[in-house]
C-alpha cells in the first residue's frame, strides 16, 4: 500500500520533481517530465511485485530419499540495501533500487550522486508522506569515501550501483563476499539495415541520440549503417539533428542543455580532437557554446579512438559503414561493453540473427537502443556489469531464496 500511495503522491507532485531535476541535473524540462511520469509507473510496478513475492513448492518425494517430507521456498529480505544512484536519472534510477528493495521487505540507504542531492531528499520526503516508517529509507550525501564506506560496511547486505565501470570495479573489489548489482557503462551500437525504413530510423535515432545531452548509458553512440543505405541515412540524420533546440533546460522547447560539468566538456573536446587527428571527419557540431556542446556527429573514425571504444556520455555520435549485415553485427560486438543495442530492419531473418548474435543484455528491434520501460529486465554483460533491474528482476536480486523442509 505504501508504494501505491507513493506512486499517487508522486503524480500529484510531478511538476515540483520535474523542475527540481531540471534545475540541479540540467535535464531539459520536457525530458524531466518524462522521467517523473516513468517513476510514477515504476513505483506502481514495485507495488505489484510486493503482491507476487511468493516461493514455490518442491516435490521432495521425486527422490526416494525425500519421501514423507514437504518442501517449499520463501523469498526473504536481505536486510540493509545500499543504493548508489547516478545524476542522470536522479529519481527513476534511484527508484529502480528503492522501490523493489522496499517491496522485498528490506530497508534502504540511498546515496545519490553529489550533483543531484535535492531530488533524493524530495524522494525520501515523499516516501515518509506515503506512510513508510522512519528508517525504512535513509538518504546519505557524500562522495567516493561514503560510497566506499557503505560498500565495506558489514551491516550492509547488498550494494546496488549505477555508474561508471571504474567505480563499479572498485565496489566489486571492496564488497568482500556480499552480493552487488552493477549497472555500468556502454557505447551503444545501433545497426541500420539496407532493408529498413532508413529515413524513419534516421529520424528516430536523431531524436534520442542527443536527448539529455547524451548523458544516458544507452544513448546511441555508434551508428553502424549498411553501405547501401549510408548516404541517405546520413543526410536525414544530420538534417534532423540540426533541428534540435539547444538552450536553458527550464525552457519547455529545449532538447539539448548544458553538460553536467566543465570536466565532461573538456573530456569530450579531447576525444573529438583525437578522433579527428586519427582521420575522423566532423560533420556537425563540435564547438561548445558555454557549457553546452551542440549535437556532434563524426564519421570515418577508427575503432581505437576513445570516442568509439569508450563511453562518450555526451551528445556525440559516430557514423560508420558496414558492407553486410554480418559485418554490422561483428562491428557492434567489437566493444568491451554489452548493455543494449538497437537494430533497424524489416528483414525477419536479419532481426533473428541480431537477437541471436549480438553480445548485449538487450536487443531492441526497430527502436533505438534507448528504449526502456520500467518493468522489463534491464542490465548488461561484459564491462556493462551484471544483475538486472526492472521491478520483478530487481526484487529477485534484492531478496534471497530460503528452502524449507517439513518432515
């Protein structure tokens, strides 16, 4: 009931939350409103899973050694969950940890990103107003030292972290024997087949590639296009990208706002310069306007360039050609990451090949890699981490199975 009340209260306070997110995270207001709307659903999904928190019967007498006994399992809370959430979705990604943790009967210590403390405070207030008792959710503010202390604290039963691979690796090293759930980086490939709605794919990808300044772990970064469709795709993609509005995140018209900080802008500038030095061509953008980097598109960039090989986490996209569908899949897989991949094709065989062969936790067909609804299992492989989010998957991660045998 508390999670349902929280969902309803969040819907009532949607404007306050959206404006807070836009103000402290620099997320365009229209994108902040979408985040809050998804969070309303996310809390409701967690409430649904609290009702499905059931074990199952075990047919012990299937073994001759189990005769005369009854077996079943229970789902039990782990205890204290340390939830370490990032700045880019300060409400919804926090709720992907907090909601299922509460649904599973745990208590939560939420450590938000230092850039977005206010949204976390509003969330804690919301949960108190929804009827959760004191101590059910605590918010602690701090930097890496606090994260390390939570990770190593013997009282903490599980750490759930969303953020960079480097920090994720340090959490895994410092967690000892306690389980961790790690949602880490990506450099999402999006494959465009010659047999596809090429113009539709170009417009769909342009609409999301630069959303929230590309500060999204599944934002399209590597666009791998069949050579037969490449020129038309590039033309439409560039045209659609030029139409995006850069400016104040509190302006309802803004598509692309400021990056989270000056360090991100400097890093992206270095990576763009390196790509050009290695032979890449700049097709659009590349020149900052204050702390805003307009939509930036490069092509013919070698795979060893950091803007291809690493996670850009900014409004930068790299276009490349593939001579065949198999080559496009192989290029997508030449990455240390494997979170989510977008695939555009009208060829069913090609769609099935991609679903079978792509090395990623999610394969999204005829939508960009950014597609996510909050009840679906979500998570990566390789250096993108392990464990899954989404209400049901998260409840399974944040509880454990207890086996009971009655003689």
